């Protein structure tokens, strides 16, 4: 939610009451925003180009496996060099892991506007196929290598991101799961999705870091002066359950190889067992 939208919601609460304002806000996020994005995505040249690229990419990796690499501190105990020849998704500032992997991730995904606003120049120059949210395009426009992804309706798992967009589900990891499905991957393996944060507070609250980052794999990830949103773990879990169901219905699977991860939605496997082949 932007500052303008947040101010509008507060004004609405004062005018019509909190419960009615909440219902109106939900309708705005669930129906109006996705509808507006669908229109602008279809009209703008960058949107049309991105949709064509997504259509080209659909099922290009059918039957293969991929790793979605989160940004948790557990990556310090994970030998990422074993993923150098794998198909991989990096998330947000995942490009900081390229040296540890031994090369860039195959894909890079960023949908949070605060991440893209602050690190857009890094994202658009990364040597990966990079997916960025359509609503954050102002910080990544005219980047020919970027594929923009529009939002879909809330509480949906999109099997076809080109046609329907992708619900963000309070976490970029969920968007990566929808993209992995769209690209045809049969098995998705999570690594570094710790699902645990030392910084606490209301979900989605904007905070400014004042010291080294203990919530991610690198102390400089969200270092001093960087603005970021606190996680919504409950909503993220609801989104993950949608992903688990969608993959299962298609005879595919998502498994979790995060070292000591706290997420309990997916089958747990050891990192060694899935990288020993």
C-alpha cells in the first residue's frame, strides 16, 4: 500500500467507520487495482512485450526441477555452489548471492515496490531473466531485459501468469512459485526460506533499518537506512498452501530443503539429499 493509499484508507475510516472502510479497501485491492493493472498492462508497450515474453516462456522447462533460493540467514550454512548448474530463482536482492553460487541465478524476481525503488538499478542490470512487478515499473522502465508481471486477484494461485498475472501473497517467494509453475517446472525445491524474523512488529509495517541486518543472509541486505516492510507470515502461509495444492493437483511438487526452516507447509527434505546426484 502506498502512502497515498494509506492516507486515503485512514480518511475513509474516519468517514464511514473502520469495518466498512475495511470492506471497501478489500474490494479496491481485490477488484479495482487488478482491473486497472490489466488495462494499463494491455495498453502499454512494455506490458504487451512482457506478456508476449511470458507466453513464449510458458512450459519451456516442462519436466525439469528448479530451486527457489530465499534470503534467510540459513544460507550461511548451505553450500550454494552445488546449485551452480541448476535452474534457480533468486529473490529481491538475491543477486548478492551470485558469488556464493558461482554465477547468476537463472531467474530473479522482485515485486515489493520498496525493494524495486531502492535497488532497481541493480535488478535491471543483473545477468538473469528478471521479473519485476508492473506496479513498480517506474523504477525499472526502459529495461529491455525485464519481464513485468501484473497483479491478479487476491487469494489465487495463477497457473498462467501471462494471462492472469500473479497474486503476491505477501511474499515474493509465492510469486516465484507461480512463475515456476508457469515455466513448467515439475519439482520446486526451497532453500533459505527460513520463515522466521528477529525483527518483530505489525505485518507490513514500514521500518527503516538502523544497523546490520540479522533477518537475511547478508548484514548489508537491508542495512542502515534501508526501508523495508515487516513480514506477514500468516498471509504468506495461506499463499503457500494454495501453491502446494496447485502443484499437487498437476502431479508436481514443492519440497523444502531449508536448513532448520520454520515453514511447515511443504514436505521437508535435506539439502544434501537433493543435491547429491
